[in-house]
């Protein structure tokens, strides 16, 4: 028994030695300044003569101007789906910021497993395709499936709801919208089916600031 | 005069049986020390090789004028961000000079975070201008993601059979788990970018507190790999790293926003 523990102790000490070498000693040695003497000398000479300070500065300001032009001069909105925040900008100036709700990242599978609906807010650049006051929500099939209700035929009155989307909606294409909500307690959470929900006052400010064609940056 | 420490060690073993254990101990430590020493020597040499390879790739390029290097870096940085803006997806730009990390979408900065702390491998501190521009002169591409939290969590829900079942399943809010955000990406041009979420600068000093199980797994993988290299007489590898500490919520937001093979622009 004693011998067994001695062997075990030898093994453990050996493993600990190896581990500490791999995790600490070797990386430290690799990073040590002594390891690379003479490998990377600083540049010498004054270059190939084709670049000079003035031309570089000119190039940089040209490129910077090109980059700056990519930021819209008009109002645009940035949506952070991870933290459920929105930022309304005009040029580089922040006009308003606040909480929003975005997609819940959920896949709803119908009971018969033959239909699938994916609820998430797509990332990327969108444009405002349309604006509408007092919108009526035309409930899609998933809204009924999710509530365990039978799906009514298209155009059925039970498909239309007033007030659910708040006072305004801005359409982004592919069925996605920025709109209001009656579920205000969920603002700031990932609970939607992909649309972006805002509180009433924020929605009004966004509705007034953004025009058809305005950019919506979602990340 | 007899050495007392020797006597103490010998006394651990019973006469005949013990000589076997003693021999085993000597052999075992001998092998470990020799192989680890050789491995250490090769590991150090591999850094030199890596630098030499990097330099050989830019051989023949005109030397960079040291007085213009900052301007040239600035130009490369803006140029690289412009190239990244040509893509349709979110890109990451990291400016270690200004201590900022940004998410950019079509040239628009959609998120900006202050870097709280960072460290870079010696490789980056010693590269010359030409190697710098060969590595950071154009956007890099992410090749592999690893993270302590799920990158894109997705829940699958089976539709309720009826209204009663739907009501029973009323949105149950998941409790917010105590997450340690630590993620690492392998970039083309063969180096790693590690991002850790911290709530204070002091926290960034204790790397092992972060990522908990994730960091443990990474270390274990490292040990196993090294052991495998020794056993198979393979040359060790060296991957330069950049470690950046930013607020935890921002580390998480960036991880979730970046596509699998996003572009990354870096200025050191």
C-alpha cells in the first residue's frame, strides 16, 4: 500500500511539473525579450522615396472622408439585439436612446411537426420601406399556432387586431417592423417574433425622425 | 559522511521492493525533465522560426521609414476599415492605440467600447513595419470561434395543443445565469484574438477567474496537445495572441453580433 502511494506521489509530482512548464514556464520563455535578439531590427533608411509625409497625410484625409461618407447624414437607427437597446442618430449625433424588445431566438414547431417558424431579429442593414399611423395587425398563422388556436382562413375577422402594434409602425421588409406594444413590461427583453418593439414616446420620436429609405442597423 | 536527505529518501522504500520504486522515480523524472527541456527549447525556437517566416514573406519590400510608420499605420487602418465596409455583415475593428473596440456595419460604427486592458504577444512587439503591414494591412478573417457562453442561443418550442396548454406555458423568464464571458477566435494569418468580459480592471489581472470551465478546458487541451507533441516527436506550435478586456455586456454583444467568418481590422 505504501509503495503504491509512493508511485502515485511520483506520478503526481511529474504531472505537476509538466503542467506548470507547459502553462507557465514555456509561454513566459517564448514571450521573453531574450528569445528574439536580432530577429526584428528596426527599419533603416528612409523608405523607397515614393512616400512622404505630405502625400500620406493627403491619402489619409481622402480615405477618412470616404469612410465618413458611409455614415448617413440623415436620421438612422441602431438596434442592439443582445442588450435590447436602440440608438437614434442624425449623422454622428445621438438624438435619442432607450430600451426596445427584439426577437426571442426561438423555433416554434407545429404540433404535427410539419411546420416551423423561426422568431429572431435579422442582423444587418435594413431600410424603412413604409410608415403607417394606427396600424392594424394582420395576425399570421404562427400567432394562432402559438396560442393553441385553430388557424382561421385568410381574411377572417379574427385575424385583425387594432392597437396591438401601438400608434405607429415602420415596415422593414420580409414582415419585420418597428412598432409599439401593449406588453410594456417586456420592454428591454428578447420576447418578440422578430419585430422591434418600442415604448410609445420612443416610437413617436423614431417615427418622426425616420423617413422612408432611412437606414436601420441591426446587430 | 552519509547524506541525511538520501537516507530519508531511501527509508521510504523497503529494501528490495524499494529499489524498483527508486529506479522508477529516477527514470520517470529523468524522462520528464529531458523531454520537457527539449520541448521547451523547441518551443522557444519556434517563436524565432515564426518571426523568420513572417519576415521572409515580406522579403524584397522596401524598408519602411521609421518617421512615417505612424502615418502608414493610420492609412492602413482607414483603408482596411473601408475594405471591411464593402462587405454586408458586421465587422470588428480594434484600435489598441486608442483603446477602442468597435462593431461596424457598412462603415457605420454601431457599437463602440473602451478597452479596459490588453496584452499582446512578444511577436507583435518585435515585428518590423513590413511584417506589420503584411498582417494588419488588410482585414483579417475569423476562422474559428470558441466561447464560454453560447454564441447564438436558440430555443425549440413545440406548439401547444390547445388554449389551456398555451396558457400553462405562459412565458417563463429564464433566470439570468452568472456568466463569465470569454471568447477566442482564430484569425487567418495564424494568430488568436481573445476577448474577456470584465467588470473591473482588477478582474482582468486574474485571467483564470474568467471563463472558469472554459479556461480550464483550454488549458487542459494545451497540456494534452503538448504531451502529444512530445510523444509523437512533433515540433511545438506557436500562435501569437492578443488579449483584450472589455465590459462583460459588451463582450457578449460583440460575440453575438459577429458572423462566423467576420472580418476584423486591427491597429496596434
